[in-house]
């Protein structure tokens, strides 16, 4: 079996990381290299799915929970003055997309996003 992912090691407390929220199956980290004023990672506690395609096929309910948590986190950021509750949800999928951690995770970007583009 491959070694635990960086996210699993943070969840276990083996290396530092800012866990902002946690449910039975999902946790939320602040990205260490933010690309927006709010840049969070929503991550299943299981690392059995490498990417969103595998997750959608294997456990669509868990994918739906990640989307719900992303929405709630963006709303919470808006309540504390960061953004308006709208957000981008990005799943890099495969090395060619820039994915570096093969434990599925959703990037939640919010607050000060440029309008009408992915940039
Ligand atoms: P990917 O490129 O795989 O979609 O995204 C991985 C993300 O994990 C990157 O945005 C990167 O900044 C973030 N990341 C990598 N190592 C750590 C870490 O040790 N702590 C946190 N909080 N984020 C990390």
C-alpha cells in the first residue's frame, strides 16, 4: 500500500495544517499557497479515491457532501466579510491538469474573484 497522502498526514496530526471544519467523512484545510483571498480544500477523510472521476463513480453521496461543505464554507467566509458567498469549485484531475496530490480534493476559491473568467 502507498504511503499516506499529505492530507491524511495533516488530518492525523503528523504534520501541521489548519483544519477549519470537519464532518464524519470530510474535512477542510486552508490551502498553504492560496490563489484567491479565500482558498480552501475540501477533502474526504478516506484517500481511496485519487480524483473526482473515481469518487463520482464510487461514492456520489460523498461527492455531494463535499459540494455542500464547500457551499457552507463560502457562506461562512462571506459572513465574516470575505466574498459574497459565491465561489469556484475546482477539481484538478490528472497530472496534465496540474494535480499534485492524488487524494481527491476540491479547491474552493472565493472573495475577490475576477468576473467572467477562470483566471
Ligand atoms: P492539486 O494541484 O493536487 O489540485 O492541489 C494540491 C493543493 O494542495 C495545492 O493547492 C497545494 O498548495 C496544497 N498543499 C500542498 N501541500 C500542502 C500542505 O502541506 N498544507 C496545505 N494546507 N496545503 C497543501
